[in-house]
């Protein structure tokens, strides 16, 4: 027997002549460990009968053994489907779209939900959790859903019964699956369920997220409508090996899916993580994820922890920041852009102090070669500096001492030689260069571009850069790629998909 799809159910089929048979499962090719009726170890044989075939060949018999329950099922119908696939789409509170492999007259369709992620695909259907029967809508998807999801407009529509917000919230915190059974109760197909549509339909939130400061304190908010629980872990140190000094439970507003907790302004500059308990389709389990805040404004070095900061704090503003005058600009069609990579701008500029080369602070050196060049461009009519990604990205060690350097003197090699490329390739995953199109946290300046990547210095230095460019006669625009993520699932560099798994990425 083989577990081809890795779901813990081992399968085998054989064509058998009509007659009465008995079976049981033995492990490791001997009888020392075997399972019989009801999954009992060394239990009784399991009897089954094979009817005469209507065709020239014997009837095919399908065996499925669940490695968790140890139960062997024997059937004349093959169990179809895969709960790890996600071919069904829950699009609104009352509509689910899916094209099952077979949907004959008299078939019944069900939505399954298990808060413990214990759903199992068996020959007689999906076992575990609770079940809600769905009704096929012969009219198909409503026009509004066909317009919103044109790539799904060919799928069949199934209606759910009316669910209140509390019930809907509870269901979306579970492992979900759909199944279809024929009139005799045999499984015809089954699938996992994608849920971005229903989350947008019933849990859309347009308010501010992350750490929101007020005179009374800090309100920390996280949109996580599928989470079963969320805790705040606070640290006095950015050291990733240090333990939390305080923990707080967040409370959920089920109308929006936003979890929040209030705290004093004394939390300011502390580091923190969320601990999110949530079903992860990538593993099929309830995971407890320690994860940074997707709405972080400051981070520890290498993005290991978020940091509470108030962007209105005086020490995070360069002198004159509140009264900075932008260069005059009237019409978008008059924009003339100069594209620029923050690190490349100064990394080899000997007129910039060595510690500031490749950083935001290099732009504050008005008499450097680079800034003198930009000032000339401004006088010649360039209106805007277009910064290549300058937000926190994933694949550069942020501490300069941790960045590898290519071996050898690259300038000494022949211009058409292969040594330069070989030397760079050897360190490309550990050096200080990246274009930045692998975002980690969208609202935090990149730490490797700061003289100190640990904490809020990056905020001050980014603002100093903008201020210096404005004073040189140049406005600043940023290249942002909100349609990029560097990782998903349970990857160490996954953030969004650890908070609301399955929401941020469209699956095939």
C-alpha cells in the first residue's frame, strides 16, 4: 500500500473474483504489528464480499488504511479528491464555487470544518469535525461574483445556509474541506477550500493597523480573522535568544477580524512579536506562529522582531523635518525621473566616510561626489529621484560585519573573463547587494542601508536622506512592490501567510 499524496492514508487496489474474503493490515512485511477490525492492533480479520462483475474483468476492490486511526476501509468505489488541494473557493458568506469531478443526479455536497485540523479523507467521505450540507444553485455564480472573480466564472455555485457573523467567524478558524457523495453515500470528490473571497466579503477592514499611538497609550491591532488566538510577546532586547518580559492576550472583534490590545506609552521602543494560533493549509495543522507585525514601522536587525515606535517622536525627526519645504512641482506631466539604488549610489564613493557608504546617510554629505552630481541634475531639470526598493527586504544580512565580500581584486581580472562572476556568485546569498524586490516588511526602511540596523536609526536616516534630496531641489518617489512577498507558508521569512494563511496568495 502506498501513501502517494502524503495525507496519511495508504491505498491499494486489486481485481478479485466474486466471493467472500477477509483482510487486515500488517506492517514491515511481517505479522508482528498488524491491525484488524476497528483499527485494533492484532484485531480480528475484516470480512468483505466481492460481487460478480458486469463486464469481462473481475471487480476492482479499493483498500484504504488510515495510519492515524489504523482503520482499514474496503470499497468497490475509489476514494477521489485531495484535501491538500484547494479547488473550491468560498467567495461570499453564502456562496461557494467548485467544480467537483462528478456531480450526478442525487449527489449531495457538504462543507466540513474541524477546529483541530483532524479532517480525514476516507472511502465513505470526509471524516471529522462538523458538516454543513450545501445546495447547488443552478443559476451559477451571481453576476457580482462573476465580475469580481472572472477566472472562476465557469465553476458551479453552491449555497450555504444563512450564517450569523459569530458562526461564520468560528468556521473560518478551522480546517475546511468540501465533498460530494453519490446517492449511495460513496465519495466522488473532495477538496480543500480557499477563503480570500469570504474574508473580503465579511471581514474587510479599512482602519489603521499596527501600533496606533494616542495621548492615552498604544493600541496594537492585527487583522487575523482566521486566528484562533493571538498573544503579544514583549522583549526588552532585540537579541533573538532573549525571552519575553511580558505577554498579553489580544481580543478579537468578530465583525472585522481585528485583534487588539491596549497598553501604556511605556511600551514605546520595546521589541515585540505576535504569537498566532491558526490553521495553516501548507501543513494541514494548527500552527502556533511567532511572527513579526506585518504593519511594523521599526525592526530589530535582520527583522527578527518588531519595535514600537511613534513616528511623531521628536528624536525620530531630523532638525527642521516638520517645516521641510518640498521643491516646487505643479504638473505630473512635467516629472523627470532619475532612478537610483540606495547602496550603489555611494558604496564606492571615496568622498563619503567609509561607515556611511551604501547607506541613507550618504545623501546628507552635500559635498560628496554623488550629491554634487545630483545637484547638477536638479539644475538641469530632473525633478524627482525614484528610489529602487528601500523598504525592508529579506535577503541581505543587515549588519555590515555579517556581509560576505567577493574574494580577490575584481578590477584586476580581464574584462571578458569569468573570474568576476564566479567570485560574486560564491557570495551572492550573503553579500550586501540586492535589488530589493523581495519585501519582508513594507513600511520599514531597509536596515542594511542604515548605519545601525538595530532599531529606529533607520527611520531617522531615511528622513535625513529625503530631507537632503529635497534641499538639493529633488522630490522623492519610491518603488514599492506590494504584489511581491519573499516567502509563504511556514518559511522563516514568511510574515503575512503566518498571520492569515491562504489569504494573500492566489493558488493554482
